[in-house]
């Protein structure tokens, strides 16, 4: 059975305010990124954006392999605890989102884990890219992802100067190349 890791995040610039989410599906064995999703969702609370990120990540995992086990990792203690069944869902806006997330895959296939914010940078970056795209009146797409833009720039950059380890000239050239 395949195992995926779904990392999801949502954010709101103001609470409520302009909001977006990001999620990534990772192969748990290889660490390879299999899918990314992000979207600007308009004016919403941070918690709504977090749930929307979870839903997008679970849907992407289901599209890749509906029989896979999924470990959801989020920095939202609220979402993790509510979806794990340890905390009651009291807010009326959260109930339908939690129910939607719970219907995507059988609960026996999904586990939830809280992670510190610093460990959720990929999904956080996607959420911020989606909010930035929304601010510009655009939709987020992988082609507007900063990771994709950085990868394209790296592919088109001239090769780094090389030399023997400890070669000060080569090291200085690498630093100059990095600063360009």
C-alpha cells in the first residue's frame, strides 16, 4: 500500500481578510513531491483557509491513489485536534468543512499530526503565493510558483565555477555567482 504525506496550510491577511491555502502531497517513501495545490479564496478566516488546504490536499492524494494511507501534517492545532476527534467542532463555519474533509477518504486511511510552523514551509509558501496571486487578480498555478521559477532560473544559470576543495578563488567565484 502506498503512503502519502499531505502537508497543508491556510492563511488570512487579517482575520478575516484576504485568504488562501496551499497543500502538497509527498511520497512518504521517496520524499518526492507528487502534487501541489494552492488557491486564493477571497475574504475568509484563517481557520476556514486551513480547512480548505486540508480538503485540497486530501483530494489530491485521493486522485493519485484512493487506496493509499495518508498522514496529514499541519501546523494548525485546531484542525489536527478536531479532525482527530479529540476536540469538538463548535463553530458553525467549521462543521461543514470538517465533514467534507472526512468524506474524501475513509477515516481508517488518514492520520493527523501537528507539526511546528517551521516544518510546514512548503505548504505555507504555496498559501502565500496563492494570496499574492489573488492580490494581483491572478490565479495561482504551478508556473507562478516561486519554487518553479527558482528551478527554471537554476536550470538556465551558467555552471558554477569549480576547483579543488578549499580553492579560495573558486569559492569567491561561487559567492559572486550566488550574489548576482
